[in-house]
């Protein structure tokens, strides 16, 4: 510290510093100019303080606001006033409330509590195949088609326009017609298989276009037993709608409504099947409230078969999942009834 003070004093008087070190440095043959140059550096006049040039009057209000803020205390009321001024009333900035799940007005249960379950009839093991009677009741397919969401309508229309652009209008009509015929033929072939007509069916479909679909569902057919209904009409006596169920049978020991679907693209997840789970739930509810069937169903199965023969994707729907889709079906049914 003493050395620093000594150097500071000397730097203020460059003449004395020069005289003090002149003789020793000359004896050692150090250039004199080095000392005088360094001394001149220290002898430069200090720069003016930039803060002294600030117009204090001009920034008086700013200084006062900053200094007074340290001594003043904000209250909750002043904070709310500032927020209200900057952001508006608090009710405009509340977190959005999650939309409540809609519940059907007519909560008809999926399983019929009043239905009598008769003991199995050993006289005939043939699956039921009930023809639909002519009636004004709407079908499940019609109800679902007329209650599609705007998003579903948009994607369907976009797919249609894309196919028309690729195939032409006549080509698209031919394409959809062939898809329908293939699906119809696939269903009839499966019906023949379940009715123990395997040999005739294999010979018939050996060179047909559905051979790939049959190969696709081979591993699923091994888990199906006790077929109770095939291509059979069902109607809900309370809700007044009808449809045709593909199959009712046991899948791995669980009695299910089985819906066979064909696809050219893989559908590995249930969500890829769009409204098919709602359709299955609608058929389950119809069977459980149809007097023509002496049994009830609580599970569903959607099997997606592929034309190229790759293994089909079976999507099993347990009772809880069926109940969820049943509620969705009731909402779609109410929407249809309101429109019509």
C-alpha cells in the first residue's frame, strides 16, 4: 500500500521522478527516453467525468421515481389496479374451463336388465340368420353417415376428389363398386366357412380376388368358436333403429359381435377404424334389446383383413370400452333424430 501511494505521488510530479531515477539509469545505460515517455503517460490530464455532464434537471423526475420506489410499498390493491390497466379485467384471463363431456338424454343401458336368458337349445346348433322386415326405422349405417362431423366430411371429400383426379369420375365409380363387391364376396365366403363348407369355399376362392383376405384372417379364425348369428338382422325395440350384424361368436372365450372389414392400408390401432367401434356398440345394444335373440353380448371385435394377405388386425373391445362407444352412439342417434 505504501508503495502504491509513493508511486501515485511521484506520478503527479514527473520532474522529480525524472531527477530521482536519472543517475542510476544512466549508469546502467538504460535509455532515458523510456523514463520520460512513461512519465508522460502518467502526467496526462484526467478525462472529464461523463456523469457530470448529465442534465440533472432534465432527469429529475426519473431519479425521483427510482429513488422513491425503494421507500414506497405496493399494496395488493395497487397491484390489481396495474394489472387491470395493463391486461384488462381478471375474468378475461382465466384459464379455459375444460368442456364437459356430453351425456345422452335417453340413457338406455347397453345390456338389457329385463331380458330373459333362455337355456341353450341343443336341438339346433345352426347360427341365427334373421331377415330384416320392411320398416321405416333408420339403419345404423344411415345414422352414422348423416351425423358425421365436419372434419370427417372434409377428409372424406378430399379423399374422393383425390381419387377422381387419379382415376377419373367413371374410374372412381368402378373402383368403389369393386370394393363393395369384394367385401360382399368376402363376407359370404366367411359365412360358408362357419357353416362347415370349407372345402367348397376353398375351391371356389382359390383363384379369386379374395384369396388374400382369407389368408389374412386365418390366424383370427382359429380363435373363433360357437357361432350364434351370421349376417343376421337386429333391431332395437326401444330406440327404434336396425342393422345387419356380420357375426356373433366367441372370440377367445368371450361372446362378441364381430365386424369384418377389408382394407388396402394397415389399421393397427382401434382409432384407425374411425366409426366402426360405434357401429359395433350399436349392434350390441340392438341384440340385447331384440326379442329374437335369447342371449346378450357385452364385447365386440373388429377384424381388419388385408388384400395382400398380411396378417389381419383384430381389435377387441371389452365391456368398458363398449360402454364408452355406446354413449357415443346414443349421442349420434339423438343428433339424427333431432335433424329428422
